């Protein structure tokens, strides 16, 4: 999970939602990725999706049997669906997502009943505090930036209005 957190920090530095993922086979990392939705302008460029593609390329097979996927936050429905289809043995995530997670939070696609074509063993809460802190910090800073941008835009608009009024007075 420390390696997935390392990937999440790359996302954070790139101003992406800081989620990281790694895929391990035979106790060796075969793929790693971080969220790149904004960077790639691709809504599907979640850390899990990119890591799965890299792992498939590394193994030469779309089936990731014998693999464990580590991700810093509970997979969303899109990523959980991809995980089921890629068939890793295990998915380990740090931070649960009760509102939108699809590995037991909101729904459970990884171990559904009736089952999909594959069931993934899951474990969660690994380095949960670290995973939570990086996400909370990211969103706190993003909200502060947005608030600052709104304030600056309002001040600019007021200054432009005052300048226009002064110019209109000068023309009278």
C-alpha cells in the first residue's frame, strides 16, 4: 500500500485526485498508476484502470489471475467492474467509500450475489489514515483555491466596473 500511496502523491503533485494503484504478482510490482483524468482529459483514466492496463501489458494476458491490486481508495463502480473482468485474486484498498464505493461501500461488485463472472477477495483499511489524509488535504486545498479564484474574479469585476464608471465620467 505504501507504493500505491507513492502513486497517489504523484497525482497530488499533478493536481489530480490523489489516488494510486499498484498490481502485484509473485510478490513483485508489475504495474503502477495514479489518477490522470485531468492530465489525459479522459474520465476513465482512474488509477485502477491505468494500472490494470499496464498489468495486462506486463503479463501479456487480460486475465490477472494470481495478482493482487492495491489501491488507496475503494474502487468506484467503473473500476470495480473492470476488476471483476480482469480477474485478479485480491483487491486491497485503504479508504472505504460508503457513498460511492463498489467494493462493499455503496454496493459490492467484487463479491456480488448473484455473482458476476468472477469474485475478488477484498481487504480494506490498510493505511487508511494516510489514504484519508492525502484525499482530505487535496480537497481542502482545492476548495480554498476555488474560493480564492472567486474572490479574485469578484475584485477584478469591481475594479473594471469602477474603471468604466471613471471613464464615463471623464467623457461627460
